[in-house]
C-alpha cells in the first residue's frame, strides 16, 4: 500500500473517532448541568449508542455489504449524522433530544465497521498495515477531548456542534475515498447471513458460553464509566475533565504493547481476569478519590483504562479468533460485539441511569455510593468468571496466538 493511501486512510480514521470523542464524552455533563435531565434520562440518552450498535450489524450486513459502495454509504451516513447532531444541539426537551440522538446513533455506529472494512480492502497485509492507521482514530479521540476540555465547553452544546461540523467534513471527505464496491451481490440477505447458525453454535461450548455471558454482564457496569465519568469529574471539581480523561486513551497505546508479554505468562483466563479486576479497582478508586489530596486516585482510575479495556476486550478478540474457524471468525466477533456493545451496554445504560437517579442529591450526586455499586457488580461478574471459565488450551498455544495480535486499538 502506498504512502499516499496510508495517509488518506489515516485521515479517515482520525475524523471518524474525533466525531465520536467530540460529543460523547461530555454528553452527560451537558444534559445534567445545562438541560437538567435526571439520571434515568441521561442513562437512556447515553445508551442510544448501544441501540445503534445492535442495529449496525444488520445495516452493514444486509445493505452496505451487498448493494452500495462503502465510500458512498459512509458519505450518506455521516451527512445525515451531521444534520441530526446540529438538530440535537438545538433541542432542549428530553423526548425530542433522545429521538434525535437515537437516530444519529443509527447513522454513526455502522460507520465504525465500514471504515474498518474500507481500510482492509486497500491493504495487502492488514496485520502489519492496519495498526499504524487505526491508531490515528485513538489520536482523533484524544485531540477532541483535549480541545473540548481546554475550551471549557463541557457543560454546553458546543461539543455536539463541533462533532456535527466534523461529521459534515467527514461526509465530504468520504466522497474522495477509494472506490470500494460491494462484494456480496449473490450472498443471502437474511439474518442468518449475519449471525450464521454455526457461529451461534459456538456458544454450546462451555468455555465460549461462559465467556459470552461474562462479556455481556461486564458491559453492564462498564456503562457507568462511559456515561457518567465526565459528569462525576466535573461535579468533583476536576479542571479540564475532558482533557484529563484522554489519559485513558493514552494508556491504551502502552497497554497494547504489553499484551503479548502478559499473554505468554498469564494465558487467556487470567488476562481476562486482570481486565475485569481492573474495572473493580477503578470504581473503588473513583469512590474514595477526590479532586484534592486524593486526586492521584482519580488519575489512577483514568489511567487504568488501558488494562480495563485492552486486557479484556482485545484478549477476548484473540480468544474468539482462536476458537472459531477462519470462515466463522468475522461472524463470531460480530455476535460477541452485538451481545456486549449492543445488549450489554443497553442494559447498563438503564441500570446506571436508575442508580444515578436514586443517588441524586440537591447538591449533586452521592458518587461514592454510585461507584461502590458499580464496583460490586463488576466484582460479582469477576467472581462468576473466575470459578466458571476454563480455557482448554495451554499457555503455549496462547503465546503462539499473541504473535497475531489484532492490530486494532479500541477506545
């Protein structure tokens, strides 16, 4: 792949994740501080991304993969997304805002897979070429957070407007991307073509069933972090909270480098355990930290994001890749993504909103109680996984698999 093509794809990834990081991180702070929505409403609004994640495989699998060129689909989705975000930024009632954001998530969440698939189609060796390109997406998220935080926009609609402008720019940029026509004109168009029976049958294996259940359950307490951390940091008096939170994405980059080393020594089970244990520790640090003498605890909780995310989700991607046959790997990954980012995060958005609403005070929120509950839920999932999961393959096989570590750096 030429240097010019690498640059074009890198810009695509940067804009893709700049959009997401631009509006989502501070979304709850705007809803709570300026629009005065309650915790349940904020949780539901933040969980619109989960509904979008559940719809995304069907849109990509039944439409984008079969009938239209990827670059045109991306342009149309981001163009519609820009209009919806501009509308959302001017909306003040919950019903109207939730409906607008929900439709926006229907347009945005499919683009995460589509940008990946377009990039893969231009590569001769994705294992070597994708990582350096995808990492620009993480950089885009970081730049968006630093920009929003430094400008003091966290409690305003301006981050949504910023994301809308970036989405419009992305729509225009997609028109310049390489032609990527669909490959599946003759493929089936039913749900079974997205989640084949053979992929679902993998869940009959005890280890896969336990892994899938734990992945679903751990995403419930995870939504506490994604939906409410920025609001928590702002209420706690942390300055430039959005900028501070980008430390989590920075830590991901370092943790990605450590995964092969830990994989050889811990194997699948205890890598996953370490990831879940990090979520428990993070929430305890949030529960007992503050913006004064215990600010280090809050920073530690933010920096744990690399272990929290990479050690569980990236290790999980490796485990699925190992358990599924080559023909079923994409479908198996899609099924787990549907269960986690879709169903799990949706349940988590409802539960986190209910808990935050229950612990709403006249002066803010009882964050110690909120984070303690999320820590207890994460600890319960950790205990269930620890006593139930047994990986059939030894550490030597895991070491072999670490050599083919996925290049993607998730957020």
